[in-house]
C-alpha cells in the first residue's frame, strides 16, 4: 500500500490562506482608512467653503443694515423737510390773512365802535372793544356777517363801562375766518 502524507501540503495551504487573509485584512483596513481620510478631507473642505459663504453673507448683511439705517435716516430727513414745507405752505397761504382781516374790519366797522384788542387763535378771532351803545355792537355783527372773508360772528359778552367819564358798552366778540380754499371752492361752484 502506498502511503501519502497530505499534512504538509494542507499546512502550507493554510499558511497561504492566513497570509492572504492578513494581507486582505490589511488592505481593507488601509482602504477603509484612506476612504475615511478622503471623506474627512472632503467634509472639512465643504465646511470651510460654507464658513466662507457665511462670512461673506454676514459682511453683506452688515452692509445692507448700514444702508437700511441710512435709508431710515434719509426718510426721517425727508419727512422733516415735508413737514417744514407744509408749514411754509400754510404760512404762505395765510400770510395775507391778517391784511384781509384788518381791511375787512376797517370796511365793516360802524361809527361809534372802537376796538381795544384783537386776538387770533387759528381760524378764530376774538375782538374786544367799546361801543357807544348796544345797537352799534349788533350793527357791527350784522356787517361782519355780510363779509365774504369773515363768518359766524358770536357775541361773548356786553357790559356797561365808563371810559373818559362817558358811559359805553364794553364788548367781546368772536368771529371766524374763512379759509382761502373754501372761497376758491365757492367761486368754482357757480
């Protein structure tokens, strides 16, 4: 009978398989490390790019915030200028008002009536004065009511007073001034 010893052959094949296993294991570990390192480098690069974008956006947002603040400041200045313009326009519109008022009072003032003071508060005028009698005060009110520039004369009070040893009627009277736009509207309607 022939004897064949297969033991050394099997052992050598086992050694070769072990070596192949260790080599493949080492290759797999090194490939895993390489892939891990590659993924890490790619992710770090993406994070850096995103941080650069964020920094760029932050800088642009700061610029826009500064521009918005400048726009707000300019709008406030524009609003202030518009308010000043409106005040100037209202003053321009009413600058001749006192001249018209004094002219109307001079035209419609009856004899025997004397004014001691005139006070204006917006469109309302307060007249204070003396008259020789109460009928002259009512005559003044009728004349003022007929004026196209003056409106709604209202008597506040009439009382008896003595002026230069003469008995007179001291009166207080309120009237309104029609705004020029109202007069223009009235002229345009007929």
